[in-house]
C-alpha cells in the first residue's frame, strides 16, 4: 500500500522549529536537520524572536527527497528537549 501525499519530491520544503531564545538554539536545529539532509544551501536558515524575546523560531528550507526523510526530521526535532514545537 502506498502513502498518498500532496507533495512531489524532490521539492523545497520549509521546516520551522520553536524553542526558548538561547544563543545556540539555531545551531541545535540545524544540526538535527543536517543529520537527514545532504546539503543545506546558503541562506537556508532564518530565525526570528518572539515579540517579547522569550522564544525563537528557526526556519530551515531544505530540498526534501521523500516523505520518510521529512518524518525522520520531524521525529528528531520533537525528540529534542530544546524544541518546543515543530511545524
């Protein structure tokens, strides 16, 4: 049985992770994603602080090659104690 998806692979796919605003949060997110992605392009990572500055969201745009790859990335992010939410 095949899984249906609206995505056509490979495709550009933004992954957003949110956590407490600490200096190393963006590096943690990038390392977690890099474990599943061969190459991150320059400019692939952006970050933004919450209005009050307590939280940080990091968006990484990847070249997604499969649904299994995306599932593995989201599992790694949600397993991390530093990541409060992954979208």
